[in-house]
C-alpha cells in the first residue's frame, strides 16, 4: 500500500475497517469525532453496521450485544465518554468477550478540555470498571503506530477474549502524518463456539457476567487471571532508543514518548549518554525491562502528560535502586522537546535529591517555569 | 390409561422452556409471562432463531428457563444490548424481558431511544409497581401512597413524583409500531396478554419496527399480601392507574391475524 497523508482518527477508523470490524457503535466527542464520522459512511458502504448511539452508556452496551454474536466490534470515545462506558466494559470483561475500544484522551478531570492529555492512564491501565480484570492497553506515538496497533488490537482481543484499549491522546487523533494502511482483510465467516447466534441444531447458549455462587465467581476470576498471565508472558511490547550504553533513561509513551525522543536525540548530540524506553503496552507493563535498566542507569526521568501516573509503575520496577525523576505537563499542555532536554541536562549534571517525592520537586520547578 | 398418553395431554411444557424449576416466589407472575413467551416461540417455530436479553431484576436468571440463546444485560441496558445483536443479526428474533426499575428508571434513555429508532425488536415489560429483587423498594411505577421499603409511609407524590406510564409514552414514538398494556391477574387477561405477545413477535417477523407489551404483574412477597390478594390488588389498584389497552397499533398490524 502507498503512504498517504492521514489524520490519526481517520487512520485508526480505516485500519479497523480493514482489520474486519463488522460493527461500530459510538457517540460524538472531541477529539475523537472524526473516527465516528469516518465509520458513518465507510461501514454502511461495505454493508456493515454503523450506529450513533444515544450515549456512551448505550454505545458500549450495543458493543456488548454485538460482541456476544462473535463478530469483530468496536467503539471509540474520549475521556468523559469512556468514563460513562466503564460499567459496560466491566460487564464485557466479566463475560470474557473480545472488544476493541479506542480512547483519544483529552484534558480533565470533569469536562476538562479537548487538548491532548494522558490524564486517564490510571483509569485505563489500572482501573476502569468494577471487579477483578485487566484490559490490554496499547499506546501509539504516531499515526502509523496507531494504525498498526488498531489492527493488533483486534487480534489480541480475539486471542485472549479480552478488552483491548488503544489509548491514544488528542494529539495522535488529530495530527496528520504520512502512513501506510494495511490490506483489507475479509470479514469472518466462522464464529467462536461460545457465540450466541440462535440455537439452531445445538443446545442453547448463555452469555452472562453473573455468578451467584462465590465459588463459581472465584473460578471465573482465576480463568481471567490465567489468561492475563499468558498475556503478560507473550504480549509485552516497547521500543528502545539508544539504551545500550545509556547511563540515564527517559521513559515516556504516546505523544510524551515522541517528544522525549526528540529531546533524547538532542541530548545525545550534546554527548549526554541518555536513552529512551517507550512502552507500547501500558498493560501489561514492561516492568522487567525497567527493572533491568535500573541495574545500568544512574537515574531515570519519566515524562508524561499528567501528574505522574505511570511514574508509580516505574518506581515500582526500579524499587529504589536509583533515583527516578519526573517531568509532566498537565491539563492538555504538550511539553516541548526543549523542556525535556533541560530536564535531561539537569539529571545528568546536577546531583539528584534522594528521599523526596519527585513530584514535589517537579511541581516547584514547573510552577516557577510557568509563572 | 397413562395420563401422559397423547390423547390425554392437554397441557405440557413448551419446547422453548427448559426443564428447570424457576426461582420465583409463590404467586409471582414472572413464571406466567415466561410461559406465554415460550408458547409463542413454539407456535411461531422461532426458538432456534431467537436471542433473548435478560435484565437485572428478579428475572435476571430468565436465561436459565428459556430454551433459546440468551444474554444477560447490565441494569437497564437490555435495549442497547438487543440493538447490538439485532443490527449484526437482523434475521434473528431478539427480545428483551425487563422489569419496571430496569426499563422505566435506570434504563429510561435506552428504552426511549430503541423505540425512537424503530429498532425491530420485541420488549416484554413486567410492571409490578416495585423493585422486587432488591427487596421491595419504590419503583418509578409505584402507586401514589403505596408503601414500600423506601417509601415507608407511602409514596408521596410531592416528593417523589408520579408513576410513569410506559405503554403510553412508548406509543408516542414514531418508531413504535405496537405498544399495548395487558395484565396477568386472571385467565381472561392472560389470554389477551398471550395474543399481544404473539402480535409483538409477528411485528418483528414482518420487520415493522418496535413493539412493546407491558404486563401488569404481581409481587406478593414485597407487597406483603397473599398471591390471591395480589391478583385482586392488580385489578383494584393497578388497573385504574395503568389502564389496560392498545396505545399504538400501526394500521398494517391491525390486519394481522394472530
Ligand atoms: C447499576 C445497578 N444499580 C442497582 C442495582 C441493584 N438492583 C438489582 S435489581 C434492581 C431493581 C429491579 O427491579 P425491577 O426492574 O422492577 O425488576 P423486579 O426485580 O421487580 O422483577 C436493582 C435496583 C444493580 N444491579 N445495578
């Protein structure tokens, strides 16, 4: 396929179409809306299902219903809308169904704004709906990667009967870049043995998330955990840049990871032995890789577009072996590479305060910077 | 002569019901509603083509009692879930079975929009004027003055408003082809209820849009009266507030012979 100039939201939508999505249900919200709009003409044109729901609550429950039939199905939204979907996501997890969700994260909390943010890391990676489950979370940092991860999301969802969230930020959704779309895959003609499509010539099937007997629910929780263990064993993904000889390690994902990459390149040009780890799966998280880097690095710098939500995962993996510093911009502000470069210079040249919450120092620095 | 000799058989379990005893309380009409639906599925030979959507409420386990494919929705979301299924599988029969808390309180948005869209599904709405499963709290259909565990001195309309008449509301939506209210409090009403359920499934078969049958039902346990008194209570207290009748029947459906 030739490379085309594509907007992130449209690129993810068309990637899903080509990955064989048969039904899309969604509700408009900036900065995700172009994805829904693309689906509104593309899917009917292919004889597939598009429906604008009355709310995100309804959208995710339509997805839930469609997923029960065994077809590839998805929704997309942005932060406030995804909050509304959490109930449905939990039910989908409890029923062990494959579903793909694209979250184009924006500034928050509350109505926040429509600018790019990573403020929903905790909600998507660590939490979400009620109960004991995990979603696979993929974080693209370019339009091309958004395409590739959208296709991967459908495969992983089906392989593990799990929810896969492509967690982009407003920047990835809105920007245009040259990228290559995948070939068009045929839609499925065979359906899994659990799919509910009418009990023709077989026993009736039930799909539910209720297990009134605690022992049955315990077994369900264990089954979900076992699958998750397999996911952890097989599906951790990240990109490494200049890490071989790095004495300082920057960690960032999505747009923050991309900005950090520019900063790391400039720092290398200045002779600073710094590298970048860019997690692609935020869940499962590359804990082992970070722990391994903690044996080689003098210090870490975590860069995020939030107040340090992934920071806590890095701290967990580093386990106090070396200092972990933090730099973040908030509320929809995207950091410039120069800001990150200054932070790299600082941690590589100045002694780092130990025994202090890195967030407190960063807050002080940021407040002076932006005042 | 054996009582089960075909010649003697006047009553048997519909093929569309499983051979499982229900968990419903004595005197509850959920079982009657289930049976009517199952008889209709048998008569129309659609058991193998039907997917039911169970609600959250006393009928949460309805899927155990029907011998067709079934899914279990979140509280109030059955119409949305049914939409997802029906859109992917338009030639299957999809129905939801919902209580009044499920349909008229937490799921109000979903039921109104499924009707507005004229979604080609069938909704069986069980109105027992109370939240059964959680132990008898006030429902959006609770009658003025009716005592429940969360309106202990009787529903005060000044504070909590008035009962919602769903069959009338749904009839206002252009996407609705069929919206009627029936009752399960005596054998005559039960026969009428069955005919309405049959019609609602025929509407779906002919792709004529949204169909809902509201059924006035009993909850002796939470009303705190006997099954026999409950049937009378429906007749004397519920029917005046929720009049039985046809609130919308699209002209083309009037001509259906069921
Ligand atoms: C989101 C959510 N809120 C509340 C509940 C608790 N709950 C379970 S059933 C029910 C009421 C059901 O009443 P109704 O729909 O009238 O059905 P019935 O039990 O009377 O048949 C409630 C509030 C729940 N399961 N989920």
